[in-house]
C-alpha cells in the first residue's frame, strides 16, 4: 500500500516537472518571437547600416533646425550637421576636434547645430549647456566651447561658477547671469534631451550628417579600428554628403 502511494506521488511530481518544462519552453519561444517582431518594427534607420561605414546608419527621421537652436554657419548651407553632445563626457570633447577642423575646411557649405544630450539629465550637464548658449548670445560661443572642452579633458572645470571665464572673455556679466537662470531656456534644454529619443539618439556623442547618423566620436580622417576595419572619417563623410 505504501509503495503505491510513493509511486503515485512520484508520478505527480513527474507530471508537474513536465508541465513546468513545457511552460518554460513556451515562455522562451514567446519572448524570442516577441523580440524578433520588435526588431522588425524598429525604424528603418535603426536597422540599416551604411555599407562600409561602421556605426553609421541611414536616417529617415533626422532632426529639424529650430529657431532656438545653437548653430554656427550659414542657415542656407548645403549640408546640416546636428551634434548631440554631453558636456560631462570626454568623448564629446574628442568629437569637437573633428568638428573644429570641419568648420575650417568646409566653411559656409556646412551648418553646425549643437544640441545637449545627457541621459541622466544631471544638473552639471544642464548648467553647462545653459552657459554655452549664454556665451553664444554674446558672440563668444566658439571660444567658450574650446575653453570648456579643454578644461573637461584636463579635469579642470570650474567647480562653483564660470565667473572667471565671463571676466576673461569680457562678457556682460549681468546679461550672462540672467541668461543662466532663465527658466524657459532650462526647460528647452530638458525638452531637447527628451526629444532626442524620437531621432534614435540614445547616447552622446551622436551626430547627423545629412541623412546619415553616426554614433560616437568619429575622427576627422579615415582610420583603421582595432578589428582591422577601415572606418570613414568625418571629413570623408561630409565630402560624400556634399556631392
């Protein structure tokens, strides 16, 4: 009698184990199918890598110039480059070296648009973006960018405020401070960061060169990466886009 009970219990345990295994198998298949479907529904520009251009994607939904954007160059330029940059990250500083060279080489053929992006939306990044915009309002933005990114790389950013920089660049201090605490400007920066996802921007630096999205701090000249792949430099990308 006891043996029959044990046998019955064992059969029940085996049945439960089979049911659990079947449930796990179904769940894995379901999740795998769901993942494949979600990838199939991704925007085209997230799926199509440009041939021979690692970390470069065709973009059918790029950003559009706004009146309150920070930009350098001629608004009617043949090519627009949108730059999403993080003012707390050295890779954005590295990318700026390529952008500076591109401005020298291509002049009025290219319009450069600078937009802040920090995934954490932290106070330091927002304040730095505000300060940059305030410097551009007084026509000292390019000098401010150069000084800021150099200090970022050297881990020498001002801790409390930018008063010494304001004095050194002979900016109007009252106007600068009023700009720095302008609530609408701060809200606009937050809005830009939130809107970035709609253009498939999930990290910085990310740039749009015409209809091409490039992820990371792209060097100016063509180079060979650690995998032995030849990667197009920013100069070559711009030249191709201007053709």
